[in-house]
């Protein structure tokens, strides 16, 4: 599956920091039940790899990837786990679009975007989106970089996601609001499914 296919499956990609392996499968099922089938499990906890393995094996309909990938070894590790994609907060030196698993690299400046395009990438994570200009920055990128498409992440919420999704160069957004830490901790999977369903309804406005 190419990165553009992954990103186009839903308007929101949940960014998941999972602290307990036992939460992985019910969390994944709750999100998929709400219509969010692309799940980014960040490599920020000691149990992340085990969570990814469980989700891939047990969450039907999920497209599972790894986030916070910051070096080539982590990209390879994600491929070995069976991830469908990887996400980095920045550009990884020496990495190109071709590799063991599709990579969505992060950029924060036009200079980084130019470097990413030169490395063969055409889809990027704008990060941290709310700090580096948000929707205004992405609007400014449209003319000089028409070939670049984005998944803004960082400070994206249910309230401001529609502003991003209205832009022609935004394919989807990444966010953690669909899986609040307290809901995960309490096992409130129904709440997470409701939030996912609302997020899945955030489609790009149809031109008149």
C-alpha cells in the first residue's frame, strides 16, 4: 500500500500513545468501529511494538503504522513488525521515499520541504502544525509546492480540523483527541467510538 492510499482512507489518523498492551486491541477496535481505520501507534512507550503486533493480528479492518520513527533502524523495525506505514516528526537523514515500508516524513519549513521533495517524497506531515503556521502555512505552500500533499499534526483538534481539511493540499489530519488518555485508561471504548465517528465525518467540503 502506497502512502497516498493510506492517507486517503479517512480524514483523521489517530495518533496513539499506548501505555498498556491490554489496551491495544479494544482501542483499535473502538476506533475502527467509528470509521477510523488507519492507526498510528507511536514508538514512545516500551510496549509500542507489542501493541502494534496485537493490533495487526487482532483488529480486523485496521491499517496499522508506527509513529515517532526517527532513524533508519526504527523504520526497518516497523517493517519487520508488519506495519503498513511509518511516520516521522522530521526528515531522517539519508532516507528516501523508497524503503522497507512507506514513510511519511515531517517538515516544519520550506527548506525541509525542498529537501524532502529531493529525496523523492511528495506526502508530508506538517509538524508541529499549530506552532509552524498551521493552515496559513499550508495555504502559502500551495503555489510554490503544488506537488506536495500534507497530513498536518500537532495541535489539531475537532474544532480546527475542518479548516485544514478544506485545503486542497491536505489529504488528512493527525490527532490524539479521538483517543483521550482518560478514556483509554478507564476502558471507555464507547466514548472513543463516538469520537471516532464524529472525526470520520469531517470530510472535505464539496465545491459548489
